[in-house]
């Protein structure tokens, strides 16, 4: 068992090694990628009804089947790696493939050292998955608040997302205890909301079931837009259902938690009572303030 002191020493050690490697070897290479800003990405989603699939450091590590530094909510597998590789290589019409803001520029970010270290460690591996001439979009659309030094820099993304599903029928596919949009006004202007709940952990192990249930639900309820909050499973599912029966699919990630932090004016990641926040705690608070607060939502399926 590694002690906290040993962990800190190790982090300092790898920072000393890999941050200079990033700056000398990879910074210019990554800066030259064609990645849209958060604002450009949001305008594309809003104006063109584009679907979205997103890649962060986790997805790149799952593609490489890298050993996770901390116990992950999703186990590595060859199938997961292959599907993520398929998604990032795709040229599907009206599907935006998003890459991290840190690939575009680390200077605005609070965790710039983390990103510079990780790119320094994984630069060649990650870059091998990317096409230098392809137009990409910005993964941080769903993290426009907590990761940035200036907490007001990109908060208009929340309003643009609200406009995206205004007066539309929304289907949410999420992990158990995610409770996307419950207890705040993020989804208030949508026409209706239905939900499918999937496992919080290792959702990809039941991917075929999730895909089948999602398609059947789209056929039955005919939503306009499908929001997916399910880790790397959402990255793949958004690709598989983009345009299916005319739906707009958005890998929506942590947007709801980011919005909760924005409403609280939080300066760091904190527990949100009643909601699962994998980066802060592994358990949901015992008493959820949302237990009997489903608004007009209807949970149409639960996948175990």
C-alpha cells in the first residue's frame, strides 16, 4: 500500500521528468492539431444539430489498455479498446469527435501540470490515435467550469446546452445514481424527459443490452435528442446511435455535476448530495434529496 507521502514524492518525480518532455517534444505537435474552441464547438452543436462523441485522458488510456493509476469504474478490455479506436477514426456525417482542451492549450486550465505530465508520458501513444489534418472539436464543452482558472470564461456553454434541448423530447441514458439534471434547472425547458438507467461500473460489459434497449426506446418514444452520461460507454453509444431515427446524440459526460458546482460557485471538486461523482467519492450520500423528485421524468428501463 503506497502511503500519501510516497504518492506525493512519486508525483513530484514524474512531474520533473515528464513536464519538460511535454514542453520540448510534444507541446508544438499538439498545439498544431485542428481542435475547435469550446465556443466554436457549442455553436456547431446548437446551429447544426450535431451529435457529439468525446475523448479524454481516460478514453485514450482505455484505447491503449493502460494500467490505471487508480481503480477505475470501467475495466480494460480488447473490445472496449477496439470500439474506441473505431469511433475516433470515424468520418460519420454530423458527428463531432471531441478531444481535450489540454491538447489545444493547457494555459487556461487549473490542472495544467497534470495534462503536461500525462502528455509527456503518453504523447506518442495518444498522438498515434489522432489524424493531424482532421477537424476535431472540444471535449471540455461538458467541463466548462471547474477545470478553468477563470471560472466565468466558458459558463455560457450551460445556456447553449439548455437551448440545444429546449422544447425537445429528451432521452437520458445514464449510470445509476447519476440523476442528470435532477434538482436544478438544466433540463427545465425540455418538452419531456425519459430515462434509461445502466450500471455505474463496467457498463461496457453489458453494452449490447444497453444499445438494444436504447434503440428500442428511441423507436417507441421517438425522442429528439439522446443525452449519454456513461463514461467510455457513452463515447461509443453516441457514435452508434447518432442519426438513428433522426436523433441527435450527445455524450454529455459531467455537465450536470459541472452545473451543480457552477451554481454553488465551487472552487474545487466537491461531493454533490444524492448524485454519483466518481472523481470525488465512490458512494452516493445515504439520503438523496432527489429520491422522490423525478419531476415529469419517467424511468423506462433499468439495466443491471
